[in-house]
C-alpha cells in the first residue's frame, strides 16, 4: 500500500486550529513558537484566540495554515511516523509550501517568511474590488477553460483551480468573471458561485506577485525533497531542488492542477491519502476524483493517535 501526504490550502482556516496539537505535543508547540519568532509577531495568538476575519486575511491565513500542517506533521513524527513513510507529498496552492517544508526543502522559518511575503504580494497585486474568482460546478475542466476564454473578452479570465471532476475555479477581472457566471448555466453548469476571496489568485493578474516571489525565493536555501513533491503546475513529481523555485513562481499565475495530481499519484500506485492539517477539503476532492482511495485526516491529537494505532 502506497501513501501520499497532502496539505490543505486557503479556506481551511479556523480559530483554534492546531491548539490541541500544541497542548499534546511539545514538538507541535515548538512549530508555532518558531513561526512566531520568524514573523516577529504572535501569529499563534491570532490562530487560537483571534477573530476569523483577521485570520482569513491572505497574509495571515497562509503562514497560519502552514504552521498547523507542520505541527500535525511534527506530532506524527513524535509518534514515529516520519514523512518518509509517504511515497509522495503534495499541497493545494499554499499547501505546496507546507509539503515542501515537511519534505525538508525549506526550513520552517523560511517557509513562514515566504508565505507572509506571498500573501502580501498576492493581496497587493490587484486593487481590492477589481478581481474575482468563482467556482463552476458540473462542467469539465476543458469546458470551463472554453467558458473562461469566451467570457474574457479584453479582460483576464482563466481556469485557476482544477479541483475535482465536479468543481473547477475561474479567476480574473471582476467583470469577466461575472460574465462567466452569467454564461455558465447556458453552457451546462449546475451552479456558478462567486467565491469570498480578496484577490484573483492563480491568473495572469498575479504577475506582480510572481515577480516578488522570484526575488524572495532567490534568497532562501532550497534542498532536495526527502520525498518527491507532486507539483501543482506539473501534476507530476519532482525529486531535485533545481526546478522548485521556478515551479513556485509559475504557480502564482498558473493553474493548480489538483485533479490531475491526484490521478497521477493513483496511477503511480498510491492507494491512501493522509490530509495533514486543518479541515477536510482535500479529502472531499480526492473522494470525488478516486472514490476507491483510502482517506485519513490528521488535524488533532486524536487523529495522530488513530494513525499510530492503524
């Protein structure tokens, strides 16, 4: 039986996430302390005691979700379950950074700082109110790509997240995304839902953020992953350090190919997926992509204990 460890992206954040792990495992608590030190602020206090609106700000949510995922990974390691147990690691958008940190590519402190930079750069790339994203339900990725191209006109509208067979996400200029929403039903979509996001992620409008990340990534040490990473923009594994920075730069404006990534892992023999961190969003997507897969969530200390017992 082959296993993949997968790490969630933005939207999974909740107040209190990771607190149970920090109380149960000193190694998990140390993760939050190190992230606090790296950022020069008590992000842990916001995660555990703050308000959800502030936590959901992109610059906070990204390092907070990573910290929670790595805390869960450290708790597993404290129980003898190393990342090397997995055949592959992968993450959805910002979760790719969590996967890379878990696989030893970046230090925890560098990962926290990279995600703070990434969050701020993505937020500032497009003035608030000028961009939008929407989930298109019930159309294939190819059909959503065609819809986005038709709706774009002189604006930007792209397939941003290829999540599962039933859900794809578009991103771009507000007017173009609204046109796509209006057109979706006539193209056969079951629903088209605007998403409550603060910026149009994973489209060409994010190029200023991609440029910022290229500079930031040039200043950090990048090691080869101890477990191959299935990269968002490739939907296949990389095992060396050299391409990682460029893949992360491309990811800012490029498509998150999650469905294709899961299908690729299944084709390599992966039968079990462990979602490491907050929420169960990836598990739901994986179930819709390949219902025969075995799923396990590791977000609280009871999940860690259950994983050990299993």
